[in-house]
C-alpha cells in the first residue's frame, strides 16, 4: 500500500494493521518474508524500556528514606505489593523473583498503555517523516509476545535443572505420569506440557490486545460523536484490560517458575 492516507473504512483499518518493516536481505523498507524486522515493534519496545529504566534509575539516585517523593512512594508500594504476592506463590530462595515480576508487570503495562493513545496520533506524526505504516502497540505483535514468553520458558528450564538436577529432570520426563515402561508417551506429554506454557502466555496477551486495538480502529471509522462517547467508554474499560493482562502475564510467570523449582508434584 502506498503512503497516501487511506480513504475508506476498510482501507483505514488495513493501513493501521500493517507494520513498519525492514527487509534484512537488502536493508530496504518492506516485507522480506522470514528475514523481516517489524521496526515499529522494535523501536517502541526499546524506547519504552529505556524510559522505564531511566525513571527507576532516577528514583534510585534520588532515594530518600526520611522524606520520599510521591513517585518513590508509589514505586515502593507497588514493589512491596508484588513482593508479597511473589512470596505467597514462589517458595524457593531467589532474589530474582520480585524484581523480575515487577519488571514484567510494568514493562508489559507500559507497552499495553500505548493502546490508550489516539489511534492516529503517532502514525500521523511519523507520516510527515515519510513513514507510511507504524503500529505503536507492540503487544499486538505475536513476535514480541512470543519472545517474552520464550524468555520465561528459558527461565523455567533453568530453574528445573537448578532445583532438581539433570538426573531428576530426566527421570520425571521419562517416568511420569505412566511409569517407565511408557517412557515415549511420558516424554511426549512432557514436551507438550512445557511447550504449552510459552504458547499460552504469548497468545493470551496478543489476542486480548489485538482485539482491543481492533475495536479502537472500528470506533475511529465512525462519526466524531460516536468516537468521543463510545470511544471514551471503551478507553476507560480498556485501562482495566491492559492492567489485567500485565498482571496475568506476571503471575503466570511466577507460577511457572515456582512449579519448575518444586522437587515434588
């Protein structure tokens, strides 16, 4: 599709569903098949991560125990709440769990929050710089959500081997649940069980955010008075959606890691 603004409703939605892509074969902009980067997803993720790290670095540098600022108090309250939930679920000894859970929750929440911006705000700004397509909601890209869930999957494997050792992991995979004589079936079931975890994490987040974004696109094709009324109500409801999705991803991450380090089922 050209860089000209779309005219009809279907063209408008199709325009907003296309990514700003880089073809890695010849480093030109456009779809290059498998070797293609969704630059909008990558740029938004990096920008959001830098902002997130910058704000927390600023809070740490300006930390005050006697007279904390409002931002410091808010972050401390959030961290204490997440740390309490993690301690109730994760019974192992790890200094990584609470910071990991906090990072997952805030980063995914911030990425989801782009869906609350007017759908044409960032694309229209970038249109003047020659960027024809740009999707500012990174969590509607299954490449990102699967990458996040795959990172969790690698941590699950790490905690499995760390807590149980390779012998016990191999014994579990080959003997449970049907006994050693049915070890091929046991092993297949174990592979399916482990593969379902990252798939469920990624597809749940992607599906909910994609559906919410699509509703915003449909609302944007209606008359202005519907956009301001129905769109406003949906935006208020969507605040709950983006928060719940970030919370679910965080909690399932902690649950999967807790299950991985348990010595007994």
